[in-house]
C-alpha cells in the first residue's frame, strides 16, 4: 500500500476552489484507475494557500501508471488556481486507523 502525496501552493485565496475542483473533476479520474483506494485533501493550517492531496493505492505501479497517464492533464486542469507546479512524492503506508488503507480497503 502506498500513498501519492501532491503538494500545491495555490494563488492567494484559491485553496478551497482547488479542493472543490479536485473533488468535482479529479476524483472521478482517480476512481477510474485500477488500484485506487481513497483520497484525502488537506489545506495547511499554517498557510491557507497550501494544499496537500494524498491518494492511496494498492501498489506503487498503480500510482505510477496513474501519474504517467493523468498527471499532465490534471495539472493543466488546476493550473489557473496554482501558484507553483505540483510536487509529487510517493510514500509507503505503514499504519492507518481512519480508512484502513494499510489493509487496502477504504471505508465508505
């Protein structure tokens, strides 16, 4: 189980709009890809223009395939809201209590 962490600095005051765009337009794209489990989107408490999106995947290969196929298109969809290019990092999931993502099963 891995998580793909995307860090985006938005234009001033655009973080909530970016989050809405991710939920409305990007979540469907994520759900259509094999291995996708769940996504959590956060706005930083210390910086209201900093957004962190974490998608959870069954395998690293699933997340990498998604990145190769969709990242450019999604980045273009959000570019008008972003101040910087999104940074993407992959992490292994060691533990989870909220969504049981470490087991590969998201709770509805």
